[in-house]
């Protein structure tokens, strides 16, 4: 079972902090889960231009393969101008939709206003619906106030939501992979 955590931005660090913490927590409580982090900041992705995904090279090809080979996802994005990042949208555009079909997705977002949590409901979950992915019922939104000066998450309610979403993701993935009984 391979869980891919995606930090869907090329700027800032709060989103990566949230995703990394959740991945570490999952690895501690579920050592059987293979964990990988895709930090878009570390890759030079080409813009999606409509070509066959197999025709991309370099970092773009590597990232397409990382995403396509994962069994389930924890996807994070900062909210800019009331929307997901262009980097994350580009990633979604690069991946053939069938690679997300029937896979579990969980979402986390960070932002500077308390209203931006709605982006998870109004943008990310509909994208998952288009992909025909299964979406964890919970989500995490972390405001700048939820971090201390060392960029650590200190708000107990946010930490609780992170733990809850982590468990939902693993539970859903395990239930989907259980043998079906007739």
C-alpha cells in the first residue's frame, strides 16, 4: 500500500509541514504503509500542453510515474487568491484521469484567511469527483495562526483533525483492498 503525500506548491513551507507531519504520523501508527512525499518545489515540471503523458521527459516524467504508481493520496495546497495553486492544477492536468480512478484522496490546505477552508469543499473535492476517486470525509485547514514562530503546528484542534484524516485515509484504503465476499 503506497501513500503519496503531495505538497502542491512551489513556494512557502506551511503546506509541506502539514503533509510531512501527517505522513510521519501514519508511518508511526501504520508501518505497513509505504510512504512517499512529492514536494513540487523539488521538481522542475513542464506545463501540461495536451501531449500524451508518456511523451514527457525529465522531472515531469518522473512525477507522472510517482503519482500514477501510488495507491492513495494525501494532497495539500496553500490557498492563493481563493483557489488551489497553479502548480497543483498543472499536476492534476498532467496525470491521466484513470490513474486516480477508485483511489482514496484526502485533502489539506493552508491559508491566511479563515474563509479559505471552503476551497477544499468547492474545488478539491469536485476535482476528485471528476477523477472518480474516493474522498475521505474529513479534511484539514491550517491558518497561519495555527503555526508557531518555528513553523510548527501548535493548534490542538488542527492536530486532532490531522490525526483523524490520517486514520480515515488508511482505513478507507484498507477497506477498499479487502477481499470482496459474495
